[in-house]
C-alpha cells in the first residue's frame, strides 16, 4: 500500500523541517514548498493526500493559495497561523480550509489532526466507490464497468439505455418528467421535437431488464407526470413529483 503524501507549505524552514520530521516518523511521504506558487505547482504534480498550509507567507499568502488550490483539489487543507482570533479562523475556513492550527502548536496534536482528516477522507472515498454499484432485487448495476446483471445474467445495453437506467436507479422512487430525463441523458433542451425518444428507450430498456415489460418492476410509469424507478420495492419511500400533473401528457 502506497504511503499517504503530505504537502507542507511554510516559508519558515525550521517549522517546515520540524513538521516534516514528525510526519516521516509516522510513515508519511512528505513534500515541501516555501511559497504559494510553488505549492500550487507541487499540488498539481504530486497529488498530495493532505496539505498543511501556513497563512503568513510573502507574495501569495495562505488564504490566496488555498483559494487557488481549491480550483484543482479537494483534499483536506490544514492552516497554520500565528493569528488566533475567531475572525481569522472563520476567514481561513471560508476560503476552503478544513482545519486551523495556531502557532505555537504541539507537533503531536498537529499529527493527530492530520490523521483524523485523512481517516475521514478515506471513509468518504470508500463511500464513493460503494456508490459505483447499485443493487436492487434481481438487478445489479456496475457503473465503473458499464455492466448490468438481471438475476446474475449479464445484459447488453446501449450507451443511452445504460445512462438512462443509472440515472433513474440512483434516485429510487423519485419521479422525473419526460422532458427532464431527455435533457439529462441527451443533453439537449429541444424537447418538443424528440419527446418520443425517452419513451422508445424506456420501452427497449424494459424489454431487456423486466421479467414482464407490460408490468414493470423497475421502471414505473406515473401517468401525467413521468417515470420513477423501483415502485414495487416496499422498502422505498413514496415518490415526490417534480412537476405538476399534465392531463394532456401520455406515457407508455
């Protein structure tokens, strides 16, 4: 397993070296920068798992650096500063910082905070991976590999059919109007000329994943509103229509 990488950004070399030694002792990989511009470059090149960022630096200070970093990375950023007023902490957190440690600081406390943020970030990453798999009774969707299994049998879907299924399956029992589905999947707002596109794809999708396409279990028609996923799954909550009923609308 690769070591987690920490970027230290501080123009005071003694503090930079002190933190570096403690992190290395805890088996982290460490890279260092002495100014904001160097930090932004290293963050792009090295992809650190966490950034320790001093606020008071020449040229580009820590707040400006954080704002710039947040355009390219969402890893935890821990501020270091000799400023200890609440307004300073609020400002640091408001520009994208995740924590604020005042100088002088205890190295052991700083390391504990580093570990806590990394642990939280790992849990968030694991949850993101889990969401790559959508599982319902008799149906499994592997988003990463674009694979769909019905009763453990691999089903062949077109790209649009797959995108349509994933979109609905990610929002069980939530009703989507046909025009909304069209705009999401086809990235086109010209609904009036292609209203039937969604209906045709849903019909084709039902033939592939439903045991009985005329009595669908997964993709349910809500007449006058649109479509929802998983209406027969009793564990799911009741749907909330996103649009008002339209008496003139008809769905398959």
